């Protein structure tokens, strides 16, 4: 099943949601998003994980809307946003969000992102246009752990990389293969032991149906991060950070890691951001799954509110 | 001689110019530029070649100012703009210019760029924010010819790539080696015959002193263009194009190319842009050197004025 690049070309795969969806033309991509909350409240941009669409935040959004004007997006290659073959890099995705903040949000923003979205939250905290970002939440981000040649700790091949490679191999760029059953059968022997135990459902889950598996190739091969060394990026962070660290285990025999980022790597993140002159609030949730914002939205929101209050940010002066 | 990343860190290398220089903070980089012309005239952004600073356009700028409000920039890694180790990609450079147009120019713009700057002119014509670009000039751009694995014609290794690799080898990232004499001595036997005849001056010329040789590595290795396939980019062009094609020769025995882009590749550029629905005005100047805008600024300006008149663009309605 060869799917087109715009949402209209693959309309049959989508399902309805509680919040209305909108689309904005950013130039190269049409970006899909949902928004909730009082337009006069502080802005919060939510950035989903790899293979997650905006509605991964659907349960958290009404709670966050008590304090924020919330925007949740589909990144390029996911959901109803444009798929961009050959162009899945963190830098391109980050600059999509720079344009989104300019064109849709229009004022300084707190950003929060999970996993790959957490890397983008870090990217924005370092590389956004001046004044766009007020503060950043890194939700269980695979900093260093998603790199092919990290400055610290294990590379992606010893973490979650093999899952992304497997998705790509059996599903193909833009689902051009789509052999879900072949993938289910192969998973037990293709994946390394620390990943092989994971059960795969009979049919592709909705979030994966909305995912361009070429992402998987870009991340497992390292091309997505080729121009974006994490140590350098973290040394440029310009705003306060909240880092939530979820479940992780290191196999003592092989050194392979279940989880997005090891304790060693998390320590280096905190050290580099601190050296960059920014406060980083590190909170460890060792019992919490990767998708905390869906698994325990109340705790997720409480954690953000608590940190946000502690920052004592000045109220924004309205422009114009 | 290890040089710093901001202009202040390497202030001793710069020389005065006719036009004042200004700097704008784009987030990751501080971008240096000069501007001339009536602020109410149509905007023109000039993008220099690899190893060229903004003042490569210095002779053309007063002529262009008869019709345009002109802005000439130093790209990241060149002149008084920030050097960005590990982050020299066409996508990052293109997005710097998106921010520059937003923050400095502030209205729809004609863009003109030479060589690598011509690739960026093409990038902007395809991937800029909606409405930023009115029309684009590609000055002798190495489209396909700068790629490591091009869809059409020769790869960079059979064109100018070995020069960039040599600069990097002997001068080093951020001039960390700086062995100019070693490079001069090695050039005759390290470069392939079609490039080896070029004489190198006794001392590094000013434009190269202002260049981060890490650019050379990024372009000769292909990493600068890894996320930016030229055929795909050209298929997304959204504005009218002027393509000036300068001197080029193909060695009939080896197939190696002296010049930025072969006739075959130029033909494919025109075909793809036309298929994208945009007019492309192809003008061949087979006797003209690569740096037409410095070598013959009158002809360069006349060519742009003539083409610009032919477009009959609607006057811009002032905003606000």
C-alpha cells in the first residue's frame, strides 16, 4: 500500500478525536495540530515521540489547559502532517517548529516533548529564534542514547534503534512494504534479547499507521542526527529545563539499555546544561513507562505545574 | 592557529569595506550583513559562494541598488558570521536565511546566490516560509554537481569536490592546522589534473581567511547535502527562476568537469523546475568565470534587471 505525502492522500487511515484538528502551511510541510485552553494563558507546545501523533497527549491536554493555552502538533512524517521522504532530520523538524511558533502561536512558549520530541524540545531550547522559548521540558529524551556515535554512553544500536530499523525493514518508506505479519513473525529473532520480548498486536496500532517508517531508517542509520551532536546542542541551551527520567534498565552482561537514556547519560545532560548557565530540574520516575503523559496524565501535569511555578517567570508583556 | 566561533574571537583577520556591516542574532548564529539602496525599493537578498564573504558582491551592490534594496550576507562559517562546527548543512544554512528574511528584511524578497549560494537560492525557492520569496536567481549553481550521489550527471568528486577536501585537509576545522604552504606544495599532485593547474597565491587570500575549512569537509564528504536531494528540492520550486550558467568544460577522456554544473545537469534543472509549474529563464555565458557578479558586475546587473522586468511582478501592497 503506497501512501501519498499529504494527509488527503491517505485520508482512510485517520480516526476522529475529541479536539478539532487544524493545519498550517509552513512552506515545505503542512503541519497538523490541535489546540485547547484560554488564548490569554501562557503558551505550551507539546511535541510527540517518534511514532506518536498529537493525540498521544489527548488525555493530558484538558488538564494542562487549566494553566496553559496548549498546542499539540504532528511532526513531519506523522499523523496528518506532510510526509517528507529523504528529509527526516532533527534540524529540519526543529525548524518546522520554529516556523509553527512564529505563524500559529505567535509569542514566547514553553515547550514539552517526549522521546524524539524531547530531543526537539532540547533543540528548541538551544537553537530556536531569539525569544521564542521560555522554558523546556525534556520528557524521557534519548539524549546521547539516540546517537550513532554519542559523546557519552551507549549508542542507539544498543538501545531502541533496532526497533526503528525493524519497522523500516518490514513496513518500508511510506509503508511501501507494509508486511506487518512478517514483522511480527521476525521480531523474536531479529531483535536483540532486551527488545524481543515485546508483544506486537495482531494489527498495526493507529499511531504506527500514522507514522512514515522512513523515520525509522533515518534514526537507526544516524542520518536524522548527523548534523546535530547532542553535547554541542546541550552546551547551547538558553532556557530553564525540566528533565523527567522514566524507567530504564541496563543489562549488566551486555550493557544494552532498555529505556531512552541511561543514568550516566542523564547525568551528563544535567552537567552540560548547568555549565551552559541554565537551571535543570531533574526528576527521576524509575517505575514510570516511556509515555508518562498518556499513562499518568495527572502526575505529568502536576510535575509540569510544580516546576513551572518554581521558575517564577515574569508575566509576558503583550505586544502591540 | 585555533580561531574562535564568533567574529570578536578572530577580529584580527578582517579588513574594512565600502559598506557598513551589521549583525543580527538568529538564535544559533549571529549573521553579518551589509545593506544598500532605498528602503522602499523591492528587496534583494544576495547569497555568496562557498569561501566567499558578502563583499564578493561589493562591486555589484551599488548597481543593483538602482532598482533594489539590497542585502548581502555572510553565511554561517564565513566572514563575520558565527562558525558552527558539526552543523554545516544546506538545510541549516537555508533556515538561517528564512530567519534573516523574517527578522531583517521583513517582506517578500528576490534572492540571488552563487554556487553554494545558488543551491541556497534554490533551497529558498522550494522550502522557505510561504510568501517569503518572490523569485530566485541561481548563479552558476552546482545543482546535482555538488552531490555525492546525484540523480543526474557527475558527482562532486568528479567536479570541484577535491578542492574543498584539500582546503580542509591542510587548513583544518576552524583553521586548526593552517598549513597553507603545505597545501600549495601538495596541490599539484593531490588534485586531479582538471583542478591541479590552478595557481595558489603565496598567502591565503582574504576570502579564505574568512572561511571555516570545515565547510570543505562537509561538502566534499556529502554530509552538507545528506538531507537535501536536489531532484526532490527542484520539484518543489514555487517561484520564477533565472539560471545563469557560466564556463564549463568536460574532459572527454575522464568525464571530469571543470565548472559548477554540466550542460546535462543544467538541462535536468530546467526540466524539473518547468515540471513544477514555474518559469525558468536559462541563460548561458560559456566564456564567463564562476564569479560573474565580481568579474562583470554590469552584465550581472543587466541580466537580473532584464529578467526581473520580464516577470512583471505585481507591486507589493504594504502591510500594516
